C-alpha cells in the first residue's frame, strides 16, 4: 500500500553523467520513464542557468513523455520564468542558484527577497503552475511563503542529512517544527536534499510532509543495483516509516 507521502525522483544526475561525454547517453528521459514504473509519483528536474545537467531539450521531452507530473526546479530569473510559462509544468520549485556551487547549498531567502520574488510567484501561479519555495526550516521563511501566496514549501533537509549525534537531533527538530508550522499556516510541505536510505525514514515519519524529492543518492545507488531497485527500496522505506507512524 502507498501512503500519503509522494516520491519525486530527481533525474538531474543522469544528465550529469551524459554531459560528462557530451553525447546522448544516458538519457534522463529514459531514467524518468523507468522511475515512473518503479513507483515515482513525480519527476523533478532542475534547469540550471549554466545548463550543467538538464538541458532545454530534456524539459521539452519530459513534458511530452511523462505520465506523472513534472516539478521544474528553477531560479527566479526572467529566462526561467519564460521557459516555465512556455512548458506549463505541474509544479515549479523556486530555488536559489549560484554559479560556483556544486549543488543547491541553502534555502531561498524568501523573507529577504519578497519584492524580487513576488512577480515570479504571481506569474507562475496565474498560469496554474503549483509554486513551491525551497527554504530552510525557519518560521520567517514560512511566513514569507504565505505573504507571497505560494501554496507549497519544500524544506531543505541538507543540514539534517549531513549532521550527526545531538546536532542531527537538533536539525530534525527544526524540520519537524517547520513542517508542523507549514501545516498550521495552510502550506503544503515537501522536503528534500541529501536524503539516503539511512536518513529517509526519520523524515518520512513526519506526517505533515506530503512529498520528498530525492535525486543524487538514488542515481548513485542505481550504479550498484539498478534504478528500479534503488527507487523501490526508497519507496518501501518511506512507506514503512509512514505505516509505523500511523499505527
Ligand atoms: N529538492 C531541491 C529543491 C533540490 O534543489 C534538490 C537538488 O537538486 C533536491 C531536492 C534533491 O537533492 P538530492 O539530489 O541531494 O537528493
């Protein structure tokens, strides 16, 4: 049985491997179709300004071929807004982006960027795209999402996944408190970044979280056991944690 926790599979790093050789293999769209079959409820792809992994053509092909919803991760820029409005994905997750970073290092400063973000949230929302803001588990940022009229927030789980011992407990509490606050504020709560087989259960057990977006670990793990197996195992760990929580 599937619980009310969706799994969004991020296929960016299939494109990272493809781009290492500059050809067409491995194809992230092929990975996305396999992920659908393996139990993904959605596909997530981040079209970065520098196109280091996902390309414009990947987005076109994902929109054509996916049976599950596409969550487009994007920076709040004119270029990305134009692309999102052209493709009309199910959801758009606004993320901070720095050229020199290896991955999305922290959450969006929605509270400090209300004026800059407002037109992007409004334009995406007006087009019927479900807008989510990728933020740190911080009440100021949650309140900013409400002010901006974004229906969804995604909590950055990176600090939790990298921490250990008492610091990990502290990071977990921040996430659990923020997920509760999101619900109280009427926001749908998603979470992701850095999740693995070892860290997913605790996060999946936070029952106010509705979706996890997971990429790098799943694609890396697929080298050893295949994508189907890595996604199925992640899905099973999520469902088990939810089942134990609701028992
Ligand atoms: N959610 C968001 C908003 C992200 O930017 C990323 C990384 O692209 C993820 C989830 C997935 O993180 P990871 O690849 O570490 O699982």
